[in-house]
C-alpha cells in the first residue's frame, strides 16, 4: 500500500531558499537558508525526527496492547 507522508516545496527568493514541508501529522513547516544543501539538510533532519518519534510511539502502543492481553 502506498501512502504519502510529506509534500515538499522549495522556492528561491532573491538570495534565500524557502522550503515547506506539508504533512497530516505536523501540518506545515517552513525552513529558510541561503544555501540549498543546508536547507535540504534541515528539512531531512526534521522529517527523520518526526518519523523516529512516530515509530517510537507506535512501538510503545504495540507493547501496551501486548501487556493487556
């Protein structure tokens, strides 16, 4: 099954890059940086943190269900 986790937009405005991440979980987040590689690093890092947090919550939830049984 395929599921869209994020929609990403990147725009160049004058001497700055603007990145936007859209997700159902976190809503809209914006990032600004003068360098595209730094912008991408920040955006990827943020997505990794969100996905790690989500998988930790899912694991804790699954452990709670096993304890109830």
